[in-house]
C-alpha cells in the first residue's frame, strides 16, 4: 500500500466564481458540471468520493490502491492532492504539477462543491 501524507492548511475563504477561473487549467482533462470522463475522470460529485472509483475510468494502480487504503476526496485531502498530486499518490497518471496557491486551491474546491451535492 502506498504511503499517503496529508497536510492540513488553515481554512481560507472560498470563492466558487474565482475557482471556476482557476479550473480552466483542469478543463483540458476534467469536467465538473456533468458526469463525463475525459483524459481524467469526471469531477462531478467528487467531494466524498473514494479515490479511484469513478465508473468507466481506467485509473492507475496507485490511485486504486489509494482508494482501497481509505482515501476519500474531502477538502483536506483535495488540498493536499492539488498542491502536488504526484507526491500524494506516487504513480498517479495525472501529469498536472499542482496548484501552488492555497487560495486557488480553496477556490477550486468551492467550485467543485457546486457539483458534489
């Protein structure tokens, strides 16, 4: 099983509209407003989902193992992952290097929350 480290950052005000702008970096591979896989899995309903479990998407063995080890996509977990995906899930297929701004991450999470009810 892969080792997973979580870093909890202080709460930040979240702005879904600002998050939608930041999400343009993610749109190459992901869709959030509808349940459709692209190069990456759909992020519709991602908040609360177990890692590596969206139907009809072929995940890396590392992401499947992360899910089996108990990784669920909540705010602290997404914050850690979005900072540095490859550091959190070694072997992930996601090539995006991560977002460096805590505020951008908080805003993207606010944006994703709209589609995870």
